[in-house]
C-alpha cells in the first residue's frame, strides 16, 4: 500500500476520510501547524548568540532548528511561545515580544 | 456436522472462542462473566489454542490491551459484565472510533446501585451509544451461534467496528442447557484467518492510529463511523445466511414469533423472550391473536424493519430490562416508538420495565401484560404509558 499522508486533510469529505482518521505515513506531525496557538513570540538576536544551544535542549516542541551545531531562527509553524528558551538564554539573545505573532 | 452437548452459556461462549482461536485475550474477572476467561485460560494452559492471554489489572486495562493488540494486527477479544463494562466505558468509544473489530462477550448484569449481581440490561444499554455493534441472545445456543458469527460481522471491510455479544447473566450464563456445537474445523472455516488491511506491526507501512482529530476532522470521522455501523445491518443478514447453510439455524435482525397476524405484540430482548413465547403459546391456544418480536441486533437499530413487522399490531408492549431515568420510557421503548413514529404508525405503545436486578419474570407476568394490551384496545384508554411489571405497590 502506498504511504500517503495526504488522504486525510481538512477538506476531505466524510466519505473519503480514512478509517478512524488513521494516517498511513510516518513523520507527518511536522505538517500540523501548532504555531498558530502562540500568543507571545520569541525574537532571535543572532549577534548576541554564542551557540551554547541551551535553548535547543529545553524547547518542548523542537522549534529551534540546528544545522552543523549552529542554531538558526525559530520554526514558527511549531513554536507555541512558551518562553522557556528566553528564560534559559545566558546572553540575552532571545527576547519575548508580547502578543506578537 | 453438529455435536450435541450440554453447557452453560459461559462455557458455550468459551468454546466458541477456543474454536475461533484468537490471537489475544485480555480479561479481568467479574461475576457473572468470570467463567468465560476462566474456561478459556484453561484452553490456553492446555495448549488447545495459541492465544496470548493477558491477565490485566482492571477492565479499563482489558479493553485498552485489546485495543492495542487489535491495532497491532492481532484478533483480540475480552469478556465482562456490569461494572466491568462501566470501567471500560472511556475506551469502548476509542475501540469504535479507531475502527477496531474487537469482540466482547458481555454477560448482562445490572449496574450498581443498589449493589446487585444479577441480570438486567443496564450495563449494555448504557453503552448503546458507544459505537459498538450489539447483538443479544435468548439462550445458550444463541450465545454460542452469535459469538461464532461475531468476527465475520465486525471484520467485514464495510464495517470494521467492535462487536458486543450479549447474554443474560446467570439466566443463560450459568444455566446448563442442551446445545449443538459446530465442529472445530467448521468454525475455523467459517470465521477464517484475520488479515487486517493496515496494522501497526506492518513495518512496510508506517501508520498512526487514533491521532488527535481537531474540529476540522471530528464530524467527518463520526459520520464515516456511523456509515460503517449502518452497514453492519446488511452484513449481519449476509453472515446469518451463510451461518444457516453451515448450521441449519437461522438468524435475522430480530425474530418474529407468531407476529404476522397478532393484534397484540410484545417487543423484548434476551432470555425473557423464551418465557414470553410460552405466554404467547398459551394465549394462542385460547384463541387470542398475540405475538412477539425478539430483538437480536440492537446496534445498529433496525427501525424500519421493526416498524414494518409491527404495522398490523393494534397495541404494543415494549419490555425494557433497565431503567433509563428519563421518566418516559426505556431505551427499547424509545427506539421502537421512534421507529413507529417515522413510519407514521401510531398504535398505543406501553413500555414496561421488568426483571431489574434479576427479578424473576414468569409466564403469568407476560399473560398479564397481554391482558392489559387487550384491555387498552377494548376500552380505548391507554392509561399510563410507562409501567413497572410485577412491582409491589
């Protein structure tokens, strides 16, 4: 059977929805936009960052992408704005903007 | 090829399970269904089946384990009664919404309280809206036959829903009756091997079962689930036809007993139907046109067919072995009246509550019911539409 996560979408009719909403594909939770739950938004200030990666390990939603030991800007499709990263950052490289997307 | 034996209803169901040889049974003991997992676990211990038996710590765990194993791809079952079913409640809905064809042998016992271990239908009737297929049995033979047919209905591609095979606690579960069993190979041939289309242990097909369904999905999922449940009606008939060819015993959505020309009809579920048939026979012998409709399939409810079968009845009694606490009717009464209303049939329907907590119900009690139906027609006075049978006033 084909691996196809697209059988179940927000526009599918009841006649075509998968049995029990099962998803016939792996690793597709990244497609689910949970970032739109966010109230406060972290801002990454790259020049202050020393790449200690403390923020990466505490992020509950894996919303800080890392490439070759370097963190990049936030993944706002999944960041819920909890602010833990800003709290642990020793260098003030993350600021929370109240109420901003 | 039938084998004559004498068995309790519990033993009969345990033997059906042995013949089916499922992959997993998870169960927790509760009166009066304990004998089913007890007997079946001896089959496991004796090597007569190769089922994994999981002695879990509660009924919530029993159903959860059945859900997990069925999702993994294993044909799974369990058995319970009363408060055991109540403790499964949360996960009953999960089994149904995840479209897992688990079989549950339910031995009907009242829900507490007052605390009581005897038969009524409050347990399964409470679970009637959980999305499970529900089939009820009058006697040990029917409990066995219905269980043999269970997986064929539940696993059908157009259905894929869990199924509850119900029998009356103690009255049929503990009483020993003559029974005709099918040969093991006949049951195995009839039920067949379980080959799920998708299952979690299939490494070739990544699969998520039971994901969170936000409001954009939930209604479509429920509507699709309803369609599958509705499909169970025709599948139940098709499977019964095949079963009749194998066993010589015929089943439908319900049984009509001397109903075709009956002026006064009784609609009833479970073992008391046998007692009521004796009342029908006695009154027929005295020249009275009375008849009976015994529910087999309660979920999905075959409303159109039942209304058609009752269309010539002048007065109807609906017998509920549970109290719904709505002050108007029991669950069977509500379903039958709704089906008659939709068919634009308006006969007086008297809804009786009987047999709660194992209260005995006799042929004389049912003769009294038919006498009340006759009186209602003659006096054109329905009186109270919701009554208790054999209650001390």
